[in-house]
C-alpha cells in the first residue's frame, strides 16, 4: 500500500470511529434517562450495552489510530493487528455485559418489579434505533472503502444495539399494555444470550487474524489467477496469505525457466508485482524466485504448483 493510499484510508476509519464515540455518548445519556424513569430490565440491559459500546468505541478509536501507524524498526509488518486486539477487548466487555444482564433478569423473574411509563421507554428506543441505523449506514460505507476490521467489529455491536432497542419496545408493550410481567426479564435474558453470541462471533474473527488465518479460497484463487496469467511464469507454489488490520499480505515461490539470466528473471518478477498491485492495491506481496523444477523443501504444508489450469490463458 502506498503512502497516498494509506493517507486516504486512515482519515475515513478515524472518522467512523469518532462517529461511533459521539453516537454512543448521546445514546448513553438518552437511555440512562429512559431506564431511570421506566425501571425496565430490558431498558437497563440496553443501557449497559450502550455503555460498553462507548468504551468499545473508544478502544476502537485507539486501535484504528495505532493500526494506521506506519511500519517501524520494531514492527516491520506495521501495527495492523492492533485492530484485532481492540476487537478482543470489546469481546471481553460484551461477555461481562451479557453475564450482568442475565443475572439481573433472573433476579427480576424471582422478584418481579413493575415497569413504568411505557411511552417514554418506547420513544427513547425509537430514537435510539433511528440514530443507530444512521451510524450503521455510515460505518458500512467506510468498511467498503477501507476494509477495517475494527470498524467491522464496531458495526456488529451497533447492529445488536438496534435489535436490543427493538426488544425493549416489545418488552414494555407486553409488560404494561398486555400485562405479561414476565416479558421484561425474559427478554432481558434473550438480550444477554444475543450479546454472548455476538461476542463469540467477534472473538472468532479477531483470533483468526491474530493466528494469521489464510484468506478465503475464492480470494486466494482470484489472487493466484492474476499472477498465473503473467508471461514467463512456469509455476507457483508455497502460496501463503494473512491479514493484519486492514492490510493483506501474500507471499509465494514463483518458478521461471532455469536458463534465464538474473536480469530477465527479475523483469518477470517486476511485471507480476505490478499486475498484482494494480488488481489488489491493498496487498503487500513477497515473491521468492525458483528455477523450474527445483524442489526447495520437504515441508508437507508447502503446496504443489497451483497454476496448471491457468496455463494457456495468460494475457
């Protein structure tokens, strides 16, 4: 990724993180007022989720800022994994929130307390849903432009927040208008389970990135195809990929004719690198050059040639 591309992406991700912080702060004040006046467990659960959203958004803001820092002497691959670490911190907060809400809801089932002022609670929830949907739309726009993992995790949190606000409306209606006093704490438990599931999903994505999980097969195939169609290539093997924040890395061994000069082989590598940069500008590639037929390892994880079905289709 060039410095100019990085400068374009960083402000977008930072703006999305700042928008999340501002939205969470506003919703926290609004829901705090609503929970105080209604006494609803579901509303309290939504308030707790928003409080953690604010903390998570602050962590996301820091993670995005740190991940955007250029590579330095001690971090030659950059700081992209700061986003995954920020996501894991968010997971811990969500898990704690889910446990607290479930405990409060179970206590309310044993000793039910009436809720109050359904109209206020519903109004607060509707306003929160509208504001959250606006933020979700903006975040998705930024994600399409930057691919930021931290903003993706934040987006998942606010998706759940919109559903939580909808649950609050249902709980208040069933409790005060229908008379089902158990509805509020039961929905509080449902909210806790939803949060726990969201935490599991977010943790899986963060752990995959920290463990350098390979790209999806369709993404790997698309990348290999661009390289394989370049003239002069006799094969590609040991293709490895990983992701760090919004940055992708790929490396592979590329075979060329054994009788080529160093200069001619180098020209082929330069051409392949240029084609890959044009097609995948966010990917940093490292190519190791091998003469055709050379076996350089007995590692069983090293893939055999992955290009045969593209031969004859080069452009």
